[in-house]
C-alpha cells in the first residue's frame, strides 16, 4: 500500500506539476536534453548520479527491511535497472532522450522527476 501512495505522489508531482516546491530543482528537462544533445559528460554524469542514488535507496530500503525483520513492509521500488556487466551508462542517455522526445510538453518540469518516470517506463519493477 505504501508503494501505491509513493507512486501516486510522484506521478502527481511530475504530471500535475507542483510549481511551488520546497526544494528547487537544479535543472529542468529542457536543460538536460540540451546537455545530452551536446554529448558532453554533464548528461551522462547527471543520469549516472541519478541511477546511483536509486541504487543507494534500494540498498537502504533492503537494510531497513533486514533490521525490522522479514514481515516488515517497505516501499515499492519504482526502477529496477538491469543487473550484470551488460548494462552501460550510454543506455541511460538513450532511454532519457527517447522519453524526452516523446513528451516535449513536460520538459519544463524538474529533470529529476522526469528522469524517474523515463527510467520507470523502461525498467519497471515486477
């Protein structure tokens, strides 16, 4: 149930757009697209940092579950990146750009929320 509420909150934030945020975004979707079109390290660095943060969150949630025991409920993970050495950082850029080109009307929103939606579309958790 917790995962449902987290998912709804994220969707509302991204799709409806909370213009008054308590934490400002570093960049919006348009700026991230610009970085990725320039093919410089800013794009890959941002996306790799996002993916690393998602992995850290997953590890923290797993640790939290281990502390509370096997019956503890934990939030649903929204993105499940491919495991193994076949996963390349260039995939992050490809997935983001494909999603961004399909949703240009949303690119004025914070990049972090948009990247989450793009990655969740590509790598949903089962």
